[in-house]
C-alpha cells in the first residue's frame, strides 16, 4: 500500500502485530513534522540520498546529523524528531506497529498539531 504525503510517499512493505516496515521517499527540501511517538520505536536506514535527522528532548533542544546511504539510527518512544531530505532520499523505517501514534509539535503542511 502506498500512502501519498505532502513531503513524499510511504510504501508499507509489511505490517503485523509485532512490527512494521515502510519504504519512504522524501523529496529534496521537504521535511516531516516535528513529532514524537508515545509507544512507537523506529529504526531509520538510509538507502539513497541525504537525510538530516533532528532529535532531542524538546523542540528547542534538538541536534541534527546528516545520514547517508547505509547509515541508521534507532529513535525510542517519546524522543522528539524530524526528518528532512537534503536531496531526494529513500529510506527504510522498521518500527513497532503503532501506525497512528504521532504527536505533532510543528508541521509545514498545516496538519493537526497536538500541543
């Protein structure tokens, strides 16, 4: 199943009771919400492109690092994060299966903020 997003698209490769795997394409210059998950844990593995990932304990205390192909990071629950594509980027997200567990703090596309 492919889900179109304002910043690119997600392809759900597998979703079951234990885990979920998505192939994500994010277009250059786009970014997802500044967000966190209350239950979901995710591992990001970059396939192509360059992905800046912001992580921290609050929106004002995030640091960032650029991830390139074959690099990965695991983001635990309750950690604030945001992905930003520096160029067209494809990555895998392997996570626990809570697909709707998103608390948005900021969003470039005027989707609901949960503060």
